[in-house]
C-alpha cells in the first residue's frame, strides 16, 4: 500500500460533493467544426454526439458496430443537418486501432475536439487476441495508441482539445498499476480493480501527453462523466446484469448530463488553454494518488510504447 499516506479525506469529500453538482453548460455555437467521438453507439458517446450536432458540429464517429453506426449517423444527419461519418474499429483488436490511427494521420482533416469515450467494464478476466487484459486494452491502450500516432499532426494543427472519458472508478486501483503483471497472471483480477487500473493508466498518460503538447495550442484533459444510465457492464453475466438493472440503475442519472459536460469541456472559453486536468463533470478535481505518480507515468509510457510496438 505504497500510496496509503498520500490519500486525503478532503479529496473523497470533494468527490462526493462534485458528484451531486450539476455541470456547467455552454451554449456557444460549434458550427462547421469537426468532432471525433469513439463509442458513440450508446450511452454517453451517443448523447455527446447529439449534443455537439445540435450546436452545428460535424461528426466522425469511431464505433465497433456498423449497423448501429449507420443508424446513429442517419439520425444525426436528419435531425441536425450536419455531416456525420463513421469508422469501424473494435478496440479489442489493436490492428483495428492502428488502422484508424493511420487513416486519420493520412487524411487532411482538422480535428477540433477528440473525445476518447469507448470503454468497457468486465467482471471476468478476458485476454484479447493481442494478449492484453480487455479492460486495459479498450479503456487505455486504444486511446493511447491514437493519441500517440496523431500527436505530431495534432501539434502541428495547434487547436485540438483532447478529452479522455475516464472515471471516478480509477479510485478502485488503490495499489496503483502493477507494471510487472498487467495481465493479472500473478495477482487477482477483479472487475472493479482492472477497470480502476485501466482508468488510472489513462490518467497517467495525461501527465506525459500534456508535456508533449505544452504551448502548442493542443490540450488534453480527462473527465468523470457522472454516474449515468447506459449499457456499461451489460456484457457481463446474468447476476451482474440483474444487479445493474434492478439496483444500480435506480441511482443513476441521464447520459444527457454527461453530454452537456463533454460539450462544455470541448467548447467553452472557460476551459480553453486548460490542460492536464481531471474533471468531475465540469469541476476540476484531484485524482487519487496512484494517478498522480510521475515516476509510474514515465515507466508506463515506455512500457506501453514497447507493449503495442509503437516505435
Ligand atoms: N455510465 C457511467 O456511469 C460511467 C461512469 C464513469 C465513466 N464512464 C465511462 O464512460 C464511457 C462511455 O460509457 P457508457 O457508460 O456510455 O457505456 P456504454 O453505453 O456501454 O457505451 C460504451 C461505448 O463503447 C463502445 N465499446 C465497447 N467496447 C468496445 C470495443 N471493444 N471497441 C470499440 N468500442 C467499444 C460501445 O459500443 P457497442 O454499442 O458496440 O457496445 C459503446 O458505443 C466509458 O469509457 C466508461 O468507462 C461511464
């Protein structure tokens, strides 16, 4: 428990207070701007796509399901008279993620807001065909690869706001990241623990990317999007689904609340220039100590590049 002494009760109290706060909203126009959102076929990603489109933004969605993507894009084009296109990638397959990275890199698009939202919560330990724990790969490695592949292009463009949809669930990783055992071969896998580790890894990547983008006009922030009703966790077994539908869902709010926060973070003048922060909806908050460990951030950065073969 190397982080034990760094935990502060005041941070937990702040989190509880921020969870109850309504997000700040932004009504500025975003006409003709380009927003990329992953995981826009349900829940938070879907509502966020609608929110941006309702302010005139054009959309490029990165989803894993073609049928759902066609339906969402049609609905958005008809409803808001904006452009909506999609790319298909299953983040449980890294070759898909690299292909998308390459396509974006080679295209001449200028990205105004890049929202990494696709995510999964798995109670079971699942190892992907790339030999990574599923939650770690979908929640962390995929967004890392895209940010890493696009970093020079984004820096040259000098305007993108990158938003990582993280979670207060990162606090479940109380022991931090086990860099020597990312696939849980020698320590116990739990759904909450692995989700916490993946979201902590995402937050640690912010520490490094913010250094890279310093003074470039590109910002990168992470957000807890509120506790909202969505399809999250429905990939799990019957008992979990019963618990989620009958108990957890009763306390959850609408993902439209998350969408308002994600619009504020991507568009409002108040957030322009702010980088390297963690927000609970739209309130800046201090993450848990393992997500602030600069040494681990450094090691994880190197380990990730090696793991996914980026250099
Ligand atoms: N809901 C909450 O209370 C809450 C709280 C904190 C953080 N979050 C975070 O918010 C984000 C969105 O979650 P949500 O609650 O809106 O859940 P959701 O309704 O389950 O949406 C998840 C999205 O990610 C996509 N996705 C899942 N696995 C994927 C894969 N292997 N490859 C590509 N896309 C994949 C899903 O696609 P399909 O439609 O094809 O399944 C869906 O579009 C996640 O990062 C989650 O961790 C949610």
